[in-house]
C-alpha cells in the first residue's frame, strides 16, 4: 500500500490491484514517501527568498550617508585622474 494524497485526504492505494482505502489522520502521519536520487542525476538549485523591508536606525542612515559621500569623492578623484 502506498500513501496518495487526493482532494486533501490521505488514501492508501495498492499498486498491483488498485484497491484504495481512506487512511485515518492518525495513521496518515506514520506514512511518507521518500525517493532516493542518484548523485549523478541530481540538479543543484538555489533557494530564492523574498526580500524583507528593513528599517534603518538613524545611526545606520548617517553611516550609510557618509559611505556614499566618501564613495562619490573617490569616484570623482579617479575620473579626474583619468582625464
């Protein structure tokens, strides 16, 4: 018998004869399907997560502002040096 989820219900199904019986919720927690994939058939993937809005403290805002100013000054100096 193999657990199959159908319409939100857990059903135990026989792969040979097709017999099906609805599993009780207590019983369905005991069953789970696991698959083993050979290492050469695995595909590496990345997990993307949704960005969260982060509020900066006044100190962080000031520090970030200073970093921007320093970056812009250095960028300006490099551009002048190239000309």
